[in-house]
C-alpha cells in the first residue's frame, strides 16, 4: 500500500545526515569488498568514456593532415576497444550492485519487520497498519534509491571532473563556457525542489484522497447499492479524480519545462564553443578536432552536473526514509522482557491488580497525506480518545485461583483495558499486575503468553484455511484435536457445511463467514491453545443464546478449575460465576457474589435492573 | 410513491472489446489534440537533430575558409535558433501529451470504478477489495505510464530514427544510411527480445511485493493475536522468506540489466560507421565534416534510445494491466439480472411471499434452502437461528443484493425478479449487522439515502434513532467528522446512526439485522426505543435475540443451516416446536418470564 509513501517528507527528519550515513554504513560494511570493486571499476569506466571523444578528435586532425590507412585502422580499433571497455565495466558495476542493493534491502527489511512485530502495542494502536507496512516495504526500498545515488554520484563526479579537465586543457574558454552548466543545474534543481516539491505534494495528497475514497467506496459497495446511491459515490470519485488531474497538469507543466530547457542551454553552449573555437582557430590556438571535442564535452558536462544536483533531492528523500526506519531499528520497546526476567512460576493462577492506574498515551495521528493539517480533535464521548485521560483509576481486585470471575460495566468503563494489562500489552502507569504473586514486569513474556490467553472483543482471522486459523496458537495440534475442540464449542456443524469444510480458504478477515461464525473460530482457536488462565472479552456477543450455551458447556468442561475471566453485557452469560467485579468509569466499584452485590443495592443492582427493564420482562409478564 | 435519490440504471459509459482495445482507446479519446501532440513531436525530433549537422557544417566552413566568416556566424545563429525552436515546440508538444496521458488515467479510473460498482455482490465477494483498490490505483497509473512516457518515447524514437537515417543519407550516402537503419532495427529487436526475458521476472517481482505487503499488513492488523499466540517468531521467519525471495528476484532482474546486449549492437554500429566514414574521408569521398555529423547524429540517437528498454517494459506492463482491468470491468455475472421491459405497478404494502427459494453464494453450498412462507402485510417478523444459519442472507435477498438461485420472492404477487433492483431498494431498507459508515460528517451519513434532506429532517431522524443523545456530546454535533480522521464510535453508536439513516430512507419494508449486538444495557434500551420508532406502521423483519421482540412478533421464523425448522407465533412455537422451546429456555432470563408468567 504505497499510497502514502513519503518521498518528499523530509521536513520531519530528526537525525543528522552523518548519523544516518553511519547507520547505512553498518549495513553496507558487510559488502565492503564489493563496494571497493565498484569504485575500482568506476575509474576504468570514466577513463573509457572520457577518452573516446579524444580519439575522434585525433582522427579528425589526422584526416586533415592526410593520415595513413594504418593509423586510421589503429584509431578505429582503439575506439571500439574503449567502447567495449566502457560497456564491460559498467555491466560489472551493475552486476555487483544488483547483489549489494538487494541483499542490503533484505537485511534492512527483515530487521525492520522484526522490530515492528515486537514494537509496543501503543505504537500499533496509533498508526494504521497500512502505514506500518509502508515502513517495511516502501521506506526500505527508498533507501536503495539513496544507495544508488551514492554510486552514481561517484561516477558522475569522476566523469564531470575528467570532462572539465579535458575542456580546460583544450582552452580556458571552453572550460569557462562549460561552467555555465552549474548555474543552469542550480536553477533547475531549485525550481524542482521548491515549486516542484509543492506541486508534487499536492498531487500526492490528492492521489491519497482518491485512493482513500476508492477504498471506502469499494468496501461500502453494498451500502451504496442498498440505498441507491451509486450515482453519488461515483460522482464523489469523479470530483476527487478531476482535482487530481488538475494538480497533475500543474506538475506536468513544470516538469515538461525541464527537458527542453536543458536542451536549449546545451545548444547555446555548443554554439558558444563553436564560436569561440572559430576565434581561437583563427589565431591557430586550437585544431578543428579540438573544437569538435569541445562540443561533445560541453554537452556531456551538463548531464553529470544535472544528475548530481538531482541526486541531492533524491538523497534527501532517501535519508528521510532512512530516518523513519532508524526510528524503528533503534527503538526500545517500553514493554519487553527485562534483563532478569524469569519464567512465570505457575501456582494455581491467582491474578491480582494492585492499585493500577493507566492511561493510553496521547493518540497522535500520523498525517497520512503529508499535508497533515491539524489532527482532528478527539471527542470526549464514550469512546472518544483524548490525551492521557486516565482509563483506569487505582483499580484493585483479585481474581481467585481456579475460579470464574466476571467483569461487567458500561461501554468504555475500562473492561477491555484490564484484559490488555493482564496480557501485558501495556504496563500500568502505576501500581502492578500480579499472577501468583509475581509482577508481570518480572516474568518473561513467553511464559506469560503460554499461561494466559484472550478471546478478544473483535474477532480477527488470518488469510488461510479454517484449520490454519484454529491451529494458529498451537501449530502442532493434530487434526483430531482441532475437530474435537470445534465440536465441543459447536463450530463443527457449520464448518462441515462450508464448501471445503476445514480446508475452506478464508479471505479478507473471513469476509465470507457470518459474524457469529468468525467469533466461533476465534473461540476454538483460543480453547485449543489450552491456556491455564482464560480471558473472554465479550467473546460470545455475536452468538445466539443456544450456541452460547454450547460454548459455555465446553468452557465448563475444559476450564473447570482454571482461572477464568469473563466480560459480558448479557447477564445470562455470567449467571454461574463465583465472583463479579463491577467497573464504572475506570474504577472497580463493587466486588462480590451476585447476592452480596444485590444486597449492596449499588451499581450492580442498577445494572441488573436496567437489564431486565430493557428486556421488557415486567411488561410482558404482566400481560 | 416517493423519490429517493437519483435513479441509477447501471453503467452507461463506453465499453471495450478487449484489454488491448481499452489501452488503445487512448488514441481515440481526443484525436485532434493527439494529432497536434504527434506533429510537434516530429518537428521537435527534427530540431533536436539539427545542431549535430550544423556543427559539422560550421567546422567545415572554418576548415575551408580558414577564418570566421559571416556564413560561419550564420550557422552558429542557426544552432541557437534551432535550440529556441526546439524549446518552444517540444514544450508545447510534451505538455499537450502529458495532459492527454493524465486525462487518460483519470478517465480509465472513473470508468473502472463505475463499472465495478455496478457489478453484483457476487463479484465483490469473489474479489478482495484491497486488490481491487490497488488495481484501481497502481495498475491504472501503470497503464498511463504505458502511454506516457512509454508510447510517447517509443513514437519519438521511431521518428528520430527515420529522420536521422534520412539525414545520414543526405550527408553521406545511402549505404551508410541503410547500415545505420539496420543497426537500429537490430537494436530494437534485441531490446524487445531482452524485455521478453525480463517480463516474467518483473511479473513475479510485482506479485511478490504484493504478497509481502499483504502478509505484513495482515500481521500488523492482527498483531495482538500474533503476539499473544506466540506466533511472532513464526511470522518473522515467514516474512524473512518472502523478503529473501523478493531480494533474489530483484538480484536476478538487476543482473539482467548488466551486459545488456542491445548496447553492443549500438556500440558496433557506431564504431563501424566511424571507421567507414574515416576511410571514405581519407579516400577523398567525403568531407571531414561528415565524420563530425555522422557521429553527432549517432550520439543524438543513442541519447534518445537509451530509455527504450525501460519503455518496452512499461508498455508491456501497461498492456498486461489493461487486460486485467478489462477482465474486472467486463466480469460476466453468473446470475445476471433479468431484462425488465416494463416496470409493473406494485403495491409495496401488500403481502410478501417466499416461494421455493433456494440460494447459494456461488460456492457450491446452499446458504438458504427451500424457503416457503408468506408474511402478511404490515407484520412484524422475527428471525432467529444459530451462527451462519442464513439470517443475514435472507435479508440480503430482500434487498435484491442477490437473486435467489431457485424459486422466487413476490411482493403483492409481483415477482422480485420482474422489478429492477433500484426500485426494490427504494422501498426496502436495512440496518446491517456490521454497520458501515462513510468517513465524513455524521449528518452526511444520516442523510445518505436522501442527500436532499433538510437539517430538520436529519435532526428528527437522529432524535428518533436515539442518536442525538451521544451526538450532542460531540464537539461539533451533527457536523462532527467520523472515520479515519475523525472520532471513533462504539458499536452501539454506529448502530444508532445506521438506524437514523434507515429512518430517513423511510422504507415500506424494514430489515433489521440486529442478531446479537455487544451493547451494554443502557445503550440497548435506547436502541430498543429507536427500533420501536422505526418499525412503527411498516412491515418489519428483524433478526434478533431479544426476548421481547420475539414475544411480540406476529411471526417467528426459526432457521437452521439455511432451512426453516419452525415458523409461527411465539405461543404456537412454544407448543409445537421442541427446537424453539430449547432455544427459548436458553434466551436471557426467559425463566424469569416463565416464572413471572406463572406467578
Ligand atoms: N459473502 C459470502 N460468501 C460466501 N458465503 C457466505 C457469504 N456470506 C455468508 N456466507 C455463508 O452463508 C451462510 C449464512 O450466513 P449468514 O451471514 O446469513 O448467517 P447469519 O445467520 O446471519 O449468522 P450470524 O448470526 O452469525 O450473523 C454461512 O454459512 C456463511 O458462511
Ligand atoms: N488503544 C486505545 N487508545 C486510546 N484510548 C483507548 C484505547 N482503547 C480504549 N481506549 C479508551 O479507553 C476507555 C476504556 O475502553 P475499554 O477498556 O475498551 O472499555 P470497555 O471494554 O469497558 O468497553 C474508553 O474511553 C476508550 O475510548
Ligand atoms: Mg471492551
Ligand atoms: Mg448475520
């Protein structure tokens, strides 16, 4: 998804170029011999291409002096020889660089991916997966452009110097004329990097909008159809499409100026060389051949100079990409194994929250279109996100070992947040989370994940077969084990009815499954992993009561005697728990059994009563 | 009865007989402009070549006269002049062509979306939407690259080759011109041959980068699952593999660019003509200026040809993409909408009948089987059943998002298949299970079905849907932005917006897919009020888990694996259907109801 590749986003760079080049060198040093070879070959290449026109000069001069047949043959052979040398050296450079570049990107890409997989969840929840992917795929690739710039710059510099040397050796005049190339290149580069950049940015962000709208209208196609609004979605796209076209035209107008301008300048330079050559020739200072050489060389001088100044722009983009990648490579996750972390010693599975306070870090919006604009104010509504609001406030409660505990409360009360802390997706701002008396920060994440498993509120499925998905947490489970768990939770019935049964391919997060079916698969997946502590976060919300009862039966059978935390809105889901924790607005307000809490006549009682009120039981019962 | 939005009768843009035709339509879109662009291209090729000749002539003049003559000065002036003419003409030509290229991209993209959008949902089920997106963006951009720069440079190059061989003929002789021509033809043949070798690798590279992007995006989307299931290492290894595969392909491709054979053809050609001219000059057959001119011309041509291999690849990619795009645009519906000659008069408030309805999502399984029932006018119907039993599917058929595979659905005796889908959708609305909202303002989402709605109407709908309760808490009320760059809404909030949207659509038949939502009791109570408001005075079909809705329904349909296993009122089903009894007992707090009823 290269929609927001950030070619021109160098304004946010945080590191010095030298620092970034050092990072690059760390990856490049593995290939130092190849790099040395390339440098060596480049010298030969430069010599070959610079010397070729000199031979033509000699040939012209010799012809004027009535050369012999043999000298001409020699010159032609020499000319051909140099051409071949140029071709071979250039090919060798390309060959060697193909390996260096691709291997280097592979190293960078893998390291970046690995770091990202282990990055903090706060990072992942703030940045869209498409943008993260763009770090891995596009930015690393962008860095090779920089690498390319490096090698071509060396070649260009050498060629430019050699060419300039030849020109000055013919005549100072020629040398001076060729220097015209430098201001020309500077003007062109300035225009490109100022106005061009602005227009480029506009094109990019406008393309980003087209892409965003297209994506949305493609996923919402059934809604547009349902409400007969195809005309509308089509005209939305048309509007954005036209806008992009206008921006493209503006950019195009500027970019199409460049090539003719360069040609014009080079023709003026040639004319000047011929003119001054004529003057010098009159005084016997240059030969006809030398004038010819001059015309070839001034023209040639222009291109490495242009390439060099253009490279500076490319290098900037590349360094910006490297900067973003370096951010990732050098990041140290806040949540990770501490140096002296020990495996969790499981002693029954008592879970404890002690005085836990927590707030999600400021949710900054990574401006997708580079144009940024002010990030949108987040609302304060029940799900709105605002800077550093305390989501949990000094929460303390115990989940007894081997018992079933329910966590209830309104949307946004912080229930899911508690589960995230239990799995150490985040660390509490203060206070601590303990399992069997051990602080989560002192145990290894691996041992934690072996012990605790979560069925989360949003079912997430991977591309692959149903079988692969159920087996995701335990790749070594046998087919029989998968069948068994599926039948226990009551999923086998529908899986068998799928076109290819367990081998049915799921696409796009299970688009072809019904909402309930998706949820069933995530339940089976977690139960198959057979954790010692199980957390169900509204795991059965998309199931009907009958299917839910099957899941509950399975849960009783498999997890009887293990610590279980259940979050649910339907009170029927939690009717047989040993303990209920009521959360309200980030606080654990009540803890106890159903009867104890009813007796309190507090929050729980209120929740309980609204629940029945909305079910309309009284109303019906009194009919 | 009432008008809703604009009547959209399907795609009415141009159509093409093949992918190639689609690509070549570039030439027929704006013919005069294109002719202008091509004429200027020919002229600018001419002016680009001129200095090479003029330098030779100037030096010849210098050599012969031994001094700076006025003719010499005139030639120098001609060089500058041709530079200036080149500047103007090539800018005009380039700019015209560039606009043509970008308008081509714009138009194709529009046609692509318009076309894809009208395809039935069967198409959208079969096609991954992110793939459709990347086709619509990247692949269509690549189609444009096929015309600009690729086709332009190729055409330009052909003109240059022709002009330059003619000039070589004029400055030397026909033999050298023929040799030069053959040399360049050989170069082209070799370049195309080379491109053919690279193309499969390019395709594979494009596929691999696609896989790599999709895989990593999937991992990052599901990062919580990946990590907590301890699959990080596995996924890292998998990514490493893909990345390495990509890197190896890249290496192969890069190496193919080395030792590029077509360049050898040019190299030999240049040396050959160089030597040949030298001999002719030394034998007095040609002037010295011929050497300068021939080499100058060859260098000019080399410069323009340098990009050819790249251009062939671009052109090829454009053609491949064009075929793929064309295939998507011209997808043939396995279940085409029947042709409707005359729109019948329909009483939308009449009875709704399912007659032997079977339906399959084109995957070899029936999601609905043998449905037979009649819903009397104005009834409230409740649909229940386990996950995947076909509840949502049934509602989709009523919106005519799909047509039944067998059997028919009738409204007041008129079969749905005789009614155009957009008419059906004027009278039937659905609140979907997983609510989809468009990014943008809340008010635009509410007025989605009726863009002309006034502020009052929107407000009323929001109030009736119990949505004002949270909207008024938002910083900008109805104008608050939602979606990617706006606020996130909770499930219950989204659902209430969808209800407001349906209220504004004011349908005769209302479909509610509300099977079992994750709502807290407060929200659920609000929602129930909203739904009661909405379903008043119209036929309503509700997928539900709510006890209260079941008890009050005029008709309950119990589905299991796509079949009706029980149908009737609550009282009747409690008596006759053991399945229903079983389910009812498990429903939230039915015991309470039963106890309550008894006491
Ligand atoms: N787009 C689709 N392509 C292929 N199969 C589908 C598609 N949508 C649903 N199905 C299949 O059709 C059957 C019925 O699905 P449907 O969505 O109607 O179930 P449902 O009764 O609404 O379930 P839930 O209560 O979970 O929402 C299921 O087996 C499901 O896998
Ligand atoms: N990743 C996140 N970043 C910022 N805020 C969040 C995030 N997840 C949840 N919140 C906020 O934290 C609060 C508690 O949310 P949550 O724990 O999901 O509640 P519950 O599960 O009880 O509905 C809500 O205000 C919610 O908007
Ligand atoms: Mg939650
Ligand atoms: Mg459904």
